[in-house]
């Protein structure tokens, strides 16, 4: 019995300990779902609603120099770089909690350039909601990222939660099995 439990535990650890990597995204990334010249968020939302599933919602947003917003604020952390007030680069990192469900999209917006924004199809790029997103070279020298937004279908339980539920079920089954064999 101990060997079977150790084997199950070892397999579970390997399944849930996959190495995270950063997904590089720049204006040349091939899976751009859309781009546009609309500058207000209301205009962009109207374009996205017309083009995509109405269940697609804004889940996380971070403004340069501002605060996080959306139902998944706290699940992700964004660091803008290049220059703090005029960034061409950013990193979005999963820090825990719920993740963006599939399909997942990333909006990167400037507003003062053409195109004013890019929408990337993260699911098609293989993003799992937990890999870091490395945004590079957006409007270098001519503009800056004003905000980033993650869109998706709200959310999928994180793997650690699923792992704990699985371990609990294995424990219950083990206890039940011992009780049956005692009789």
C-alpha cells in the first residue's frame, strides 16, 4: 500500500510542478487577433463585443502609474519597464488565485499611435493562464503602453486546488478501504 501511495504522490508532484516560462509578445507576434485605432475603452469594447463571444469579459487591467482592476486583480502583477512613465515593455506574472479561462486574449494599448492597440490571442500562443507574459518593443521612441488588459471567460481553479482535492479523495478512499477490510 505504501509503494502505491508513494507512486501516486510522485506522479502528482511531477504533474503539478511543470516549469513556467515567459511567453514573448511583441507587435510582430503572428497571432494578433485584432488591432485598431479606437482610443477610448468604450470604443474598443464595442469592437471586441462585435467580433467575439459576448461572454468574453475584461478580467484584469493595469494602467501605467495606476492600479489593478477587474475580478482577477491580485491574481496577476504587471511591471512596466523601459521608462516608468513611458514604457515600451511590460511583464505580467501570475501570482496566485484564479486564472484567466479559455479563450484568453491580451490587449496592449497606447492610444496615441497607429495602431492604437493590439489584441493577441493568448490561447493560440499556448498560454495557460499561469505563464509569465513578456511584452517587448511596443511603440519604441514614438509612444508607450498606456495599459494592458487580459480578457477571457472567468476562471478555472488553479492546479494546487485540484491537487489538494485529489489528495483528499485518495485519503477518503484509503480510509474507506481499510474499514471494509477490517470487517
